[in-house]
C-alpha cells in the first residue's frame, strides 16, 4: 500500500532535528555531575540511552551498560546459507527521526530498497493482491471499501502529525515522567483515549466499517503485532503507519545501530545479567550522607556489584523478559509488572513455496507477491508469510519469483509443526531457523495504569513506553526522554519536566 503525503509540518521538524542540539552538560552553576551511571540492557533502548546520556552529561561520567546476551536484544539476525536475515524488528518508518539521526551520525547506510508487493490471505484464498500500478490499487480499494481506505490514510496522518511534536519537545530539552504525560503532550486527551481503547472501538467511532476493519486493518495489526484489532488504538495507528511506503532497514542489520551507539557513547559493555538493584547510603566528605544504587550482577566470573548515582532499566520488567528484584524500596518496585508479553514465533525457511496453498491459480513463475498478510480467520495458523531479503543486498539482486527456492519468513503465534510447514512448502532445505520471541505487550485496553518512567529518585524505566506502542523508534524516544529526565532531575531543572501546553508555547519557536 503506498499512498502517503508527508505534511509540511513534518518536513519542518525534519529540518529542525538536523539543527544544532543543546549542550546542557557545559552549563555553569549546576550541581556537580554524576560520576557513574548504569544502563541495564543493550537493545536499541539501552544503547540509545547510553548515547543520549553522554550527550546530556558530557565526557566525565562513566557509563556502564549491562547485557548478558547479544547487543541488539530484539534486533537480531540469523544466517541462512551465506546470507543474514532479520528475525526480530525489521522495518523502520521514514519519519522515525531518531533512527534516521542515529544512522546518519554513525555513518551507517540504509539497506538498498527492493520493491515489495502485498497480498491478503483469508486462510483459503487471496482476497486482495496489490498490483504494480498505484491507480489499480486505489480503484480496487475504492470499489470494495468506498472511502474507508483514503480516510484511513488521513486518520493515520492526523495521528502521525501530532506524534511528530515529540521531536520538537525533545529538541528543546523537555521530558516527561510518565507515558501518559508523554502521550498527552503529543496529542492531548485524544491520545490518552486512543491508547486506552481498542483500535476497533476507535475506528468504528470514526465511522470506518467493520468489514474494512476485518479485511484490511486486522491483517496489518496481525503482521506487525501478532494481534487483532483489539490492540490499543495508539499502537494500532503506529501499526497502520507501518503500511506506508518508504519503509527502510539498516544495511548490515538493524542491530548495527545498537553496537554503533554503544561505541559512540564510549560506554563500557559489561557482559553480565543484573539480578537486583537496591539503595545504599554512604557517608560523604561534607559530613552528610549520599545515597547510591547498588547494582548486583552475575557475569562469567561470578556475582559482583557496583555503586551508581543513576540507573536506567532498559528491559521490560515482565515475566519471561527479565528477573530483577528491587529489595528495600518504599513504595515497593515489582520485579514484574501486570500484563504479559505476546509470543511471536519467527520461522525462516529456505524452500519452494506451494502457491496453491494460498488458493491462487497463478503459475509460481508469475507469483511475485512478497508479503502475504492474513485475516483473523479460524484455522489460519500463520500471521504472515514474507519473502525476505538479506540484510545486505548483493549486487544484481532481484527478489526471486515463487518458482525459485528462496528464504521465507513466517510469523505465527505458536511454533510451526512439520505438517504445517509441509502444507506451505513443496520442498525445503534442512536447517530452518526458529526464534520464539516474547515480542511485544499483549495489548488489552482499557488498562488500569501504565508502569512509570520514574521508579525511584534516580532510577528510571524505559520500557514502560511499550504499553503505548512497541517499536524501535518508541524505545529511542523513551531513551532520549530518560536521559533528559535523568539530567533535569539531577540538576533540579523542574521547568523542563511535565510541562503543559508545550504545543502552544513552542509554536512561536518554529
Ligand atoms: C518479531 C518482531 C518483529 C518486530 N518488528 C518490528 C518492526 O518491524 N519495526 C519496529 O520498529 N519494531 C519492531 N519490533 C519491536 C522492536 O523490535 C522492539 O520494540 C525494540 O527492539 C525493543 O528494544 P528495547 O531495547 O527496548 O528492548 P530489547 O531489545 O528487548 O532489549 C532489552 C535487553 O535487555 C537485556 N536484559 C534482559 N534482562 C536483563 C538483565 N537482568 N540484566 C541485563 N540485561 C538484561 C536483554 O537481553 C535485551 O538485550 C519487533 C519485535 C519483534 C520481536
Ligand atoms: C499444495 O497445496 C495444495 C492446497 O493446499 C494441496 O492440495 C497440494 O497437495 C499441495 N502440494 C503438495 C505437493 O504438497
Ligand atoms: C482507562 O479506562 C478505564 C475505564 O474504561 C479507566 O478506569 C482507567 O482509569 C483508564 N486508564 C487510563 C490510564 O486512562
């Protein structure tokens, strides 16, 4: 699907983000800088936090990043034959300005674009197939769904336009202590309502038809979040924006951004798992006392601990995602917040697709669809089926038609059985790759409360943001916010935290 006009406002913001950035680190008259900061987790959130912390606090502070597994977290690749493929987070929206800024600053390139073509499968047949011709797609959509499709583009653009405000706020150094404050600053009460109702409720309320929701919107939420139109309206809008044109990925793999940010931040990577975080009080030189956070961790050489002035947790505090205890805090901080993460199994197969499985009579050599989305149909065991390109496009590469064996990626809620794989493929090479991700929250609005960004005085939690929406850019936005928040709270710059009506106040600043 490819219609999207970038509004003038977003273009203005793009320019703004390239402009010089504030350096508060060198402001005179501020309290002494912190000496040591810990970041827990080296996914895109943790590594971006290290990068922004360096920007805020300057060269003097020691930053340690704890990570027991691979740098990148949910951004990961697997090798199939001689080439590597994304198994986790794969596509980035053209208006994800932090991700764009990272690669520009780190000297990384975008992967070369290979044209894609989408179809929708209802478990029996293809109910929609994108044509190479924009006008044909439009007419088909108009014929079937009236103006729903055009109105969806406008609705998503309206949300995106407000979303883009966050870049201006962050450029001016504003930060937010809860997900709700952040959402409210972007889109007022409208965004809070959107995040606390289902996408289905939100879109029915806007006059979209149930048929359109089932046939077009659900396949999009299923491919992006493995869930139905009962996800929250905010993540739903993010998901629909993910059906825009111009989506990109990082040459060499998206996780390259994480290692690049880590290197650029001059943080130290500590290959260890954090087990607990507590407060320790120590006498200070001035005769008073100072409190520190004691981070306990287990690495290859056994358990150890270190003291920090500031700690930022950049991994979800949920069952199956991490297991960190917070002894002695009042009010208590739970190891696991309520709510669970949704499983998406990512299976990569090198094989020959059985196009008849998709109910099409096209010859395999004519079948050039790259992304098969699915409706919420009973008995449909897959969320999506995509012909995937390697993380680096070899010279002269063309996406092969379905008559040639190639690499396909299936997202499904459960691991696929041999029988299921036999149904989809005529033949397949041994050595399929399966990754069972606890991928993103299981969205069940309305929700009572989102976890806070501030867990304690100088202890912060990035992944609270995932309850609004989980995406690379959301973690990057939360990372910038956490670094700003940590800086402003350290120096008691309350005028830069949770300010109301920023949208109106900053209007003149453009
Ligand atoms: C299958 C799939 C497809 C997706 N598709 C997209 C997409 O196309 N576009 C998009 O924008 N997003 C996508 N996402 C979402 C995106 O990948 C995530 O939102 C993002 O990568 C989260 O980054 P993070 O750094 O916040 O968390 P994570 O990447 O989960 O990083 C947390 C890190 O913390 C570490 N950790 C855990 N416990 C501890 C501990 N006790 N001590 C120290 N470290 C610890 C973990 O090992 C991990 O490396 C997808 C996700 C999945 C799974
Ligand atoms: C391909 O799929 C069709 C439809 O599901 C099925 O009838 C046929 O047996 C499959 N072909 C092979 C060789 O498995
Ligand atoms: C979400 O809505 C429910 C009722 O529908 C309400 O009780 C709750 O406070 C709301 N949560 C937020 C975070 O606004």
